[in-house]
């Protein structure tokens, strides 16, 4: 099923052509099959599915800890429901898919495939919520969403079926409680991206004109890709009571007075897999952080004719022993050792254990880290303790390396020429801006690239556009 | 979010009107929300999602053990791909949904929403399989499938979006190897249904005219519902090389000769949740088998003004202790104790632990089994051991009870009048038949109900239709 089995290929170097490298690596590592005959729709292959399932499960556990309950809403949304929220539909009308026929019949009402689930869920929320005692209401689902992308599609990055889309939706008694939820959700996403995916990110408040359709404000989590463009992988929105007024989500407060609920929603998708590939991968293939690697360790027996059976049995014993604590695979196939090394390296498995007659004799194993290629010879006796430390260190080091590389990709700009130069240099420009949103808008127009968003400044500086006292630190760059 | 919160209701008795009872119970127990505004599409609520996720995970673990790898294929299938296999499309053309428009554009080619994934997957298989070394190829996915049901829809039983549809697809070097896979898959399904769901079933080979469109033969797993109708919850098909010839799935065998692959596919869906509800539920609500219960134990503190705090703290300690080994919930809400009992009974949680001042004083707990209402007072000291046994026993007893009730629902018929009488009596008729498939067909036509299928007979008897020596034991009854 994997490309490497039957095709010889030479990988493009990551530095040389990142985009080509990315497209190759996701195929040869067995993440996706790009030959499915519909544009923007790919097959998620076993290794890709395993990684996404694992990272989604880690995210879902945090959401459950936060009180969000899992549900599954139907894929179909009646067209009139989607069109109820005018701001919202403006944001999606060009990219929704319509089901118009079934069997030999034309449907009475067109059905829309969810591009996101606000308009599917919120009419139900209005049935479920009566009293302040029903609040907060917090749910999530992990489903495919569908967007008819007109821009060039790219596997895992811009697809027409977005798989493993994890969306949460919450209702609260007031604005403050919704703001608290925004903070908690942001904390969960920050933790997930940095601690599980081991990736660095920029969190910023999107400018007004780039806020989620129907939301009051949008906080975004962006990754800076190796080519210097930023890629949004998660967003957290405070919807205020825009949707609750449209969908009539009301409750009686403690004084028996009717109030509209305040809402939030937040989501993260397959792009998290794209981030892992792009940020950690190298010219040998994927490099997976131990926490989300479906297999953490492969054991490769080094067998010669003499004692081959003995080595294999020894490896089987070790496999049985380590299986209790780790996700582990024993590669007992009849492939050549070099080819096994090669395959598991491409797949990015964090640790490789080799055992041959020499190791067996001395009761040691040879361990190689995929992350930096470092080899160690370790006594079998304290193996678990050693592996435990090693996996922790790899996870930590990968995150640090990602943070370091992100730092290199962000550069401070003091004027517009500077911004242009930095973006030309495949980086993101960091700028100081005043309170006037027009300055951000003017900057975006002057540069012709995307203003990502901003956060309150920690500096005493001047606005890059008007020279007034700066209030915000913003980011501008090329966008995925 | 749950109906019981804000509406008073009286449940219909299961015996009195099974269908109404079923429709009520799945709402009040928080499994589904039926008010979603599209016919045949329901919201899967948190409790329903948790049960299905758990039971699906148990099934998926067995499939992985069997070597099936998880993938996710796109939802969209190009119309021309669906129409390639003539037998197959005949079976589905009346019930597929078509996407014809996206945004403001009409699509060049109509896209079909998967009713099942043969025609999405098999063109890819033909790219992946080259040599006998690529075989067997075994994959599965758990996704929603879409069928425009024209019959009356019923939540969890006949829906237009079938959620948590678990479908496996395999390719083999020859017919024998495919038959071996059919046996293994059947074993997995048998195990899952009886050991995890604790439900009894009839496994039979469907008659020729009811075989899956495009398959050589179909083995079905049917549940007999309390109203005496049978409901199919899983099927295993040997596709022979029908599809591989259409989709050009070929490989070079060990003699370098080109061969068409032999294929199987098998699936199971949300109907497994319907079976659990229908078979185990009673007039107080759901009764969940411990293996698939999202919560196995609820702790209810019995608090009076005096010592209330003490009791609660004691319950918290016990919760922390039992959490290590069990899926457990401490209900510390301010609802009345009776209302708590009621809620957790409706949800079918296997064990309830009550602790009040009396229990605390004696270092005991009161445990009540949901399955049979039996109460025990148990020393806190050996609680884990006791619970372990209890959960095992409940799982076992529930399965035995289901088997016993199934036995009562199947009755042997010696002639056509007998068949009619048995079906009128809300049971399934068991008949002996000869080798001639026409006899089964004639029986079905004469009775006007569904011939489910058969298995080799163990009896020395006569065919119910022609009087020849019987070869098969078959089943006939009303169908869901």
C-alpha cells in the first residue's frame, strides 16, 4: 500500500524545494494517497490515520476534561437553516456543496453539506436550553467538513473534504463566561500544539475583516512553515449573542428574566498533521514526536544464518516486555536490514532498537534516535528507565527546536520597506501598531500580503504606519 | 440537553408497545435527539456517542488484531466509478444522494455520497496491488454512509445517515484465502455481538436473491427484536473476483502469472446500538452491558444536613480509589437522591453505589445492580474484587438472558400453516429445506415474509416445501 514498496524514488531536499518535498513525503511515508480521482479529496492512509487518530484523541481528552461532551450531528443542513445567519452565510455561500437529488428524485429542499456546524447545532441548542441551570452547554464533535475550495488545493493543507475536523460549541450565561471559555479553549489549543505536536505557533487576534463570519472576535493559532508562509491550524471564536439571537437560544436567568445565551466555538483539523510533517520532517522523511507517534519504537533483529533464530527469539522476548509500556513494533519481515532502517526512518518512528549476535552476547541493545540520529548502546537491564527518559527528552528537544526555528522566522520591521524585505526573505514581519484598526488595514494594502493579527504590545514604541504610540504587536506575511 | 431535565413523561411499557417504548427510551436516555429538521437524520447525543464509540473501539481492536489497518476514504465518489459494477449499482441506484452544485457552480460530474465504499476504494486497490507480496491487503474505516431510504425511517434502525458504519475491505490471492477471511471476520462479529454487546444472534447465509449486490455470497448476523422481527446488524461478503475484474485489481503470482484478486468486505453499524437498547432495556430505561457502558459505576452520596460534608468527602475518596480500575462517576449534584437514582437507571449504568452515614459508620457500601435490581451490602475492604466479579457476572448473565429470550423467539415449523402461525405469534419460524434454492424462494412467496437465510442442517428431516431430504436449516420472519 505504500509507495516505497514498488517504486524507486529520490526525495527532493527540503531546503531546495519545500513544497515538492512536502508533497513527496506525505506519499512515501504512507500518510495520504493523492491519486483519488476527485480534486481536493485524498485518501488518508493507515499511517496518516493512526497519527491523526492519536493526536485527536489527546485533544479530545483535554476537551472532555474541560467538560465538553462528544456528539455527532448530521452532515446535512437544510439550506434555509444555513442561510438564517446573514453574516455567516456570506462567509460560506461560495464554498458549500449542495445535494439536490437522491435516487431518481429531485429533493424538495436543497441540502447543504456542513462547511462547519453552527447552523446545524444552534437550532437544537434553542430546544435544549431553557434555564440558567442548563448552562454552560459544551459539546464537540470530530467529523469531516466540506468546502468547495476554489484556490489551488494541497493535500492536508487545503482540501475539499477536511477530515478529523474537531469542532467545539459552547453556550454561556453571559459575555464574561464566554470570554472565560475562550481563554480555556486557547489554553487547550496552546497545550495541544506545543506539548503534543511539539510545534511552535503564533497566537493572535485576527483583524476585524478576517474574523470568523458571525463572530465578535477570533483568536487564531498559526504555524510558520519552512517556506516562511503562515498556516492557520486552529481558531477560537467568541460569537457573543449574534447567533443566539438568530437561532433563538434563550434562557431564564436566576431572576426569571429571559436572556440570550453567549456562545463560543473553536476548531482544529487535519492541518495539525501538515504542521507535524512540515516542521519536524527532514530529508530522510517524517520525524514524529513520541507523544503522537502510533509506534514509538521499532525493533530490528540483525540476523545472520548462524544464530538467526536465537536473535529473533530474543527480540520477541524484548518485544513482549516493552509492549506493556510502549507502542512498539517488531519488524520480523524478510526485507534486508538496510531497507527496514529506511522504511521506519521515512515513517518517522522516534526510536529504533537493533539487536544482533554481538548485542545479545553482551546483554545490550543499540538504540538510535530518529530526531538527531544519535546512537547509544544500553544495557537491557535498565532499558525501560532509559527509554522513558529518551522519549521525554526527544519530545522536549523537538519542541525547543521548533521554537528556535520559529524565532528565526520572525523578524521585527521598523518601516514598510523593512516589511517587504522580510517577507521577500521568506519570513514573517513583526510590527508595532497603534489602536486605530485602519493602520493595520492600510499596512495590509500597502504590502499586499496578509495581516495575521495582533496581541497587546509589551513594548514602548511607535505605530509603523502613523507614528503614534504603539498599542499592539502585529504580524504580517504570506499565507497558506 | 437530556429530555428528562425539563419534561415530565411516562414511559410506555416495553411489553405493551415495543416500538413506542423504543422511540421514547432512545430520547429520554440521551442517545439521540429526533427533532433535527431532516427526515431520517438524527443527532447522536453524548450518551449515545459514548456507547457507540466504546463498542466501535472494541470492534476496531479486534480488526487490528486481525491485521486490518485503519484508513479514511473520501465521502465523494465520481458517478462513473459508482456505475462501473453493474450488479452493484443496481442495488444502490435508487438510494444514493447526488451532489450537483457547489458555491455558485454546477459541477462537471455529479458526485455521489458513499452508500458503502467498494467503488471508492477498489480503483485505488488496483494501484496498490502489483505482486502476491502485496496480499493480503486488509483495511477498515469507521465513517458515515448515506442512503436515501424510501421506507419509513426509524432512529438507529433505518436512517438516511448511518453513523459509525464500520466497513472492512480485503484482497486475497485466491478464493480459499478469501473464504478464510470470511470465517475470521464472522468469528470477530460473533465475538463482538455476543461477548461485547451481550446479545444473541442468528448467523445465516442469505439466499441468492438477497445477496449483497456484486457479491458471490453473503453471511448475515440478525438480531430477533422483542416484537419478533429480525434486524440485520452485520454482514460478511465474499466478493470473489467480480469487483476485481471490473476495477482491474490484478497481481503477479509466484509464477509471475497475472491473477485477479479475490475480495471480501464486511460491515457493522449504529444498528448495534439499537440492538443493545432493544434486547436489554426495560421499563426503567436502558440496561448496558458493563463492557460497553461508558460509565460502569455511579456513586450516590446520601447526605443529610448532619455529616453531609463527611459523607461527600468519603465518597470522593472512594471515587479516587475506584477510578484507577473502573469507568466511574460521582454524582455530587444538588438533585434529590431519588431523581439521581432515576436518571442513572434510565441511562442503564450497570452498578450504583450508595453511601450514607450508616454505610460510612460500618465501612460498607450498598451496591445495586441495574440488570436485576439486586442489592448487596459489601465491606469497603474487598470492594475491587467484589466489583470485578459482579461486572463479569452481569456481562455473562445479560448474554445468557439474551440467548434464552432468543430461543423463545424461534420456533420450529413443520408446514406452511405452522410458519404463518409462528410469525403471527411474533416469532421467527425455523424450517428444514432441501438443496433446491427454488424451495426457499417458493416458501418466501407463499408466506409473503422474508426468508432470512440458512446454514447446513444438523437434522435428518424433510424439506418443508417438496418433502425431499433436508440439507439446510433456514429462518423466515418479518424484517426490519
